[in-house]
């Protein structure tokens, strides 16, 4: 079993019990030191207090873990960045009403506001100069989907 998997197995239950999701564990080893990065998410965007809670939980587990031997490590706990792909149902739920950029398997791209989704497809509404266009996209056809950053979101009327 890899060290990444061992750490994931060790901390995931505690992170889940605290009400969060362990998205990923990354390990870098510059020299005689390890940097362990845990990406933690929630049903809503995490605030600093929540990241601190997750960090303390993970730190306590790693401090006593024999899987890390005596190699010194630095723990980094972070939430997913805005460029993180939407791959789970909870990612889509969390970003309902946000602007989403979808790249399909054939390379075509669509940008629209996520208005609804189910197990098999998502509905994006595109508003180009007042012209509303609705796109129904099957999840099976999506190569990558990410949230588009909006600095000045205007509340649009979406039907």
C-alpha cells in the first residue's frame, strides 16, 4: 500500500465524521522532509474555522501514526480551488446557480449557469445579450467541468 493511500485510509474516517470530505492527499518529498497536503471539502464552501478543525483532526492522527516513521513532515490542509473539476454529485449540488464551463469529449465547450441536474445530465442556461439558450448535457459526454469565476455576478432571470 502506498503512503498516500495509507494516509487517506487513516484520516478519511475522522474527516468524514467531522462533516467534511477528504478530496485528495498529496505528498511531496523535498530532501529529508515531507509535505503532506490534504484537500478537504464540505457541502458548502469551507471557512477558515472549518479548515482549522479539519487541520487539527488530521494533525493529531498523523502525529501518532507509525506509517510516517521518523521523517519530519509539514501538514497543509486546504479546500479545493475554483479550478477543481466537478466530478461528484456533491460538487454539482454545491455549485447550483453558478456559471459552469463544460468541455465535451469532442472538444466543444459550453458556458452556462447550472440550473438543474440529475443522475445523468445537467442543464446549463446561457444568456448572450438577453438571448437565453438552454443546454442539456449528459454527464457521460463531459470530459471536464469547472466553475467559471464571476467577479460581478448579475442576478439573471433564468427560466
